[in-house]
């Protein structure tokens, strides 16, 4: 074999090795993304369940509720780490109250998305933001921007032909 043929063979091997590596890299990247999504779904479900259990335990007993939340802000933190402040436990309670049926939760939304959306009082408006957020893949920051810019209200205020204009305006804002 000539030196030129050897060099061509080595280049082919390098291209083949690079191709295999790129496929492996893509597989691992996808696995990581899927793992993060699965963890997110389970944590959202866990927070809903924690909120449901706290609401059930407290019932109408406000003084007991205060004591229970103080207790729960300490014990789980010792066992599981951060995330169990009284404020966050109250968020979990609110979450379970706003969404009384767990299976209606959207697996595409994170806990951070739900913390924003559950504060919206009108059910129709809340459902709209959930749907748009999931379909459009809004980040938490984008969702917050849409809520604060009264996106839902602006869409309702415009005539049918104007809705496309508002949606295009939002699309441009998201891409920037």
C-alpha cells in the first residue's frame, strides 16, 4: 500500500469514528433531556401530592395548619434538602387547591411555570396560558412576560382579524 492510500484509509477511519462518536453523543444528550423531563414530571406530581396531603391534614384548623407548616418546613429539609420553606409549602397547598385533579396537569410545564399560572384567578385565563405555554414551548421568563403584558386580555380585546397581529407581535418578542 502506498503512503497516499494509507493516509486516505486513516481519514476514512477518522470520519467513521467521528460519526460513531456523534451518534453516541446525540443518544446521551437525548437521554439527559428525557431524564430531566421525567424528573420534572415526578417533582410536579410530588408537589401536588404534598399540597393535597397538607390541605387534607389541615382542613379548617388554621392554628394546627400554622404549626404543621412550621414542622414540615424543618423535617423534610433535614431529610431532603432545600425547597420546604413555609412559603413553598403554601405554594404546594395552593397548587393542589387550584388543580384538584392531578392527572389534568400538563407534563410539559415545570413547577416554575405552575407557580406563575396558579396565581391567575380566572380559570379560563389560567387554562389559556397553560395551553399556549405548552404548545409554544414558552420558558418561565416568556410566560411571565406574556402574563405581565396582558397577552390574554389583548387577544380578547382585539377582533378576530387582530388576533393574528397580536400573536405575531408576541412571536417577534419571543425570538428577540
